[in-house]
């Protein structure tokens, strides 16, 4: 039996006796399939788009990593005699210690971004095992991300502070590392120069840990409080300032939080007088777990 609905067509072939005897049963199967066709199609398109984005971003990050090295030393010299490559690179590094240090931090950041892309893709395609949820020190997880961005905050004269805490929460380390990575990357991109960026942590007494990311950053309209977490959406002010990205970071951050039984929410302030910035806060909430 063949049946069409809109742009979709379905063909059914059956060896089941009931469906051979009853055209109505086979037709009902086709109707069910056709009713879900648009949803299946959208899911496939979304999966293909994510795969394309993953490959594009990985290629871009690999190119950036190579460029960091070639900014320290000439590519033609490095690609010349294998015997001379190491002495040549060593001589370039000796004459540019500070530049080398910055390059190494950038390379570490690119590698962390690659890992975040892989992990997010992996988790969103169903490879999430709840057995990987364990107790972790919040401060350690935060600092494992923050050190990658301190250079950017210093360059913009942003006073970035992570509150010291001994609190713990239960989560899958890899996916929450991704969540925090995208939150800090978002802050580094949109935070106001010469402002404060502070992270505080508290136990709410009801089995949840709140990590609050307070910053003075590009204003977000109140009708965008949820939209900024949608896949592919960039805020109106970000577009106006030519700072719009792929609209994927906050979407992935919230998705990773939810995988761990947590939440990620935004409190957007009113624009400061005569400024394009506002006092905004992202709050990442995770279960304490472990009976604590």
C-alpha cells in the first residue's frame, strides 16, 4: 500500500496475516507514520545541522590552534629541515616568552572548546549514562574553566572573582564542564569593560546548589529571557553590536544542566542609564545529591 500526505509519501509492505486481510489496519499504520513524518524530518535535519556545525567548529578551532604556533614562528621555517625545527622554535620562544605564554593559554582554550563541542554532541545524541553522576567540588570545577579566560578578562580590565567554597554537588563532570564553559565564554564576550564579574555559590537548604554568575553585560530584553536559550537564537542587542554568534552556547549550557537534573535561568536587569549594558545574572542550579 502507498499513501501520501503533503510532501511525504509512505509505502507499506506486510507479511502479517491481519494486515493482509484488513486494508484498514495497514492504512492506519501508514497514517500514523505520515502524521509523524514532519517531526521525524525535523529531527533528522536538526541532527544533520548539529553534525555540520560540529565539523565546522572543529576545523575552525584546529586552524586557530595552528595559527597560534605560526604567530610565534614562521611556518616555512618550521616546515623546513626537521633537524632545525626545534632549535629554531626554541630561539623564537626565548625572544618572546610572554607571547608564548599567551599562545599556550589560547591553545588550551581551543582544546577545551573542542572537548566541549564533542561532549555536547555526544550527550545530545543520547550517550548520557547516569552512572557517571558523582559528587564534585564546585570551586574546582569552576576554576578548571575560569583559568582559560582570565587573560580575556584582564585585557578588558574586568575584575573576575570566583568565590571560594567547599560545597559539593552531584553531576556528570564532563557535561557540567561544558555548561560552565559556555557560560563563562558568554560572559567574556558580552561583559562590560572595567566592570565586575562575580560567581557565588550557596546551598539553598532544599537539596540544591545555586551557582550565580553576576555581571554587567550587554542588556537583554525581557521578552528574550527564554529565547536566548533557544538553539540558533542571538539576542537583538548582540546583533546590533555585531557580536551575535551561532546562538548555540546558552542552548547547550541549559541542555547540559537539564541532563543532570538541574536548571539554568537568567535574571535580566534594566539597561543602566545611558548604557547598552545591564546587571544580569545566570543561575545554574544542581542537586546536592549523595544524601548531603
